[in-house]
């Protein structure tokens, strides 16, 4: 595995591979790798000649300085995990390499970034879009792989590709869960032992929403699930919503012709967790 920390050496090496006719699959990450990340990489490896992974904790997508400070950084362990999936290239730059000058680009995603995560994390998706666009320019992948756990982010990236007319195929991959249902996340390692035992309540409640869909209209079901979270003293609910999977706008009635996803963000102790489940 080649490990690069500069844009110049990364683009030069990948340019040679591209000139040899090799296809490139790309998985951008912020490190603290887990099985969810590795599943994306295995898919990218299977479908392409070359697997490229980036590890960069992107400061401009954090609107909470404390959240950025405590985000896990585990590069040495991450490299060992990358070797298990036969990663070909790791691009691991520092902040100065990625942002030598102040970045002031502002994207217009319409209503996609105004709801859910966007409502509670102002500027977050603009920061995501900036770094993903830069990484795509550096790697120039044929395909890029993203997990469905960050469902809204996936929608934003698809819109970014459309806005910038980037010649890359965006491949979405299913959520990978722990045996007890908790969605795999780099943040899970920040949970203490007691919190980790409580955390599966999130997915259990989402499953309840999916089961109830056949018996309760959308708005009463939304309120029922909100009440479930607010009634659990261990959690602080930021949002729960049932949305159109294309527009991300709330739905008020079931329509089997419209893809529908239930999305949630909660605080468990000092750790913010998100999850989602497809309803239709």
C-alpha cells in the first residue's frame, strides 16, 4: 500500500495508474475506521482495479469545536485495517495541505441542507461539499462509495456531483450494524460501557416505526416515535422525521410510489448518534 500525505505525489501516482487504463474506486473517510468503512472498501476493491482511501478529519464541517477536538484519530490502527482489505493507496493529508488558503465557497443545495442535520449543524454540509469536491479533484475516481447511515450526506453529495458536473459514479452501500443493531460509527467508541448497552434502543425504536407504518398514519407515527425518545431519560432527541428519500422533506401521508426514510439524531451522554431506516 502506498501512503501519501501530499496532493502532488498522490495525483502523480494516480495519474500513472489512470494512464495504464486502471479504474479507481474511492472511499473518503475521517479515519477511526470500523467494519462499516471496510465494507465500503471491499465493494470498491471488488468493482475497481485500484482502491484509494483518504483519511482526513475535515475541520470545516464541524460547527462544534469540542466535537472536532474529541473526534477519534487512530491513523496507525487505521493503516493496519486498510492492509486487511488490500487498499492500494492511502491519502492522509494534514489541514495545511488541504486548505493552504481560506475557503469561502458557498454551495446552494436548495432545501436538501435546510432540514435534519442541516438545521442543527449550520455550515456542516457546505464543509462536507468543499472537502469532497477537493478530494474528487485530487483522486479523480471512476466510482466513490458512501454509506447510507449518513443518508442526508449521501443526498448532498449526489447533488454536488450534479452541480459541479463531476464524472464520478456515486455508489451507496447499506448500513452495517453491530449484532445488537447499533449502526457502526466512529463515534461509538466514545460511549462508556453503560451508554453502549443503552444505545441499541435507537435502532429498536426505528424498527418499531417501520412495523407501525401499516397501522398508523405518518403524522401520528412521527409523534409516537418522538414521544418514545423523549420518554427515555438516557437520550436527548435532536430530531426524528419521516422524509421523502429524494427531497428529504417531511411526508404527511403514506405513498407507496414515494421512497420514505425515517431519520433520527440523538445525544447519548456527550455523544451524538444518527441512524435511519427505510420505511418504504
